[in-house]
C-alpha cells in the first residue's frame, strides 16, 4: 500500500459493476423525484448534440442533491449529485459574500479533468465533466452550450 503524498488529488469513488441491486417492489416506497422523468428525457435529447470530444459526461441533480439522470462513466453518480448541490450552495454564498451578484456556476479544475455545476432551472442542476487536455476557455464554451441545450430541452418538455 502506497503512502499518500500530501496535496495529491484523491480520486472520486468508482461504481462497482453489479453492486447495485433493485429493491423489491413494496407498498409505501417513495416515488422517484418529480423532475427525474423530464430530466432524463431532456438529457437523452441533448446527449448527441454536445461536444463529445471535450465533454466526457453529463449529470442532472436536484437542488437537494438527488440524482435525476446521468450520462457518465466510472464515477459514483449519487455522490456527485450530492456534491453538486453542496458546491452550488457554497458558490451562491461565496459570490454573494464577495458582492458579485448571482452565482452562475461552480467550476473546478483537477489534474484529470474539469467539472462545472450550473443551476439550470430552479430545481435542477447540470454537472458537466471534461477531459484534462481541454482548455478552461474551451471548457467554458462547450459547457455553456450544453447548458443552453438542456435549458431548451427542459422548456419544451414542460
């Protein structure tokens, strides 16, 4: 076992194949999030319209951190959805405290890529993942294109 180097990035937890089993159908189980169906449909609609060379994944989460829909690989979607809600909350407070107006997103750059969280509509957040060789300028452009496509798709779905 290798010792961790202080300051080195810690990878996100990965999803194990076959780890999740469906729960048996029972009475009284909470239905899926009310925005999940529209979010999944909108994500499917924009999936092939985004720049898939630079964007490696898309995820939709609710403002309370629940997973609505995802098109990702090798990440734990539920954990990322929860972190997306937390990061937007932090960005909102940070931007407000700094007197910079309304937060439009939270962007992070790591050694293995980029991730940005955008508020889409009141209850929905968009998380965009990009390759490490994508420049921050290009990432900002393609992530905002994905955001615009998603906003349009959600508007037509409602």
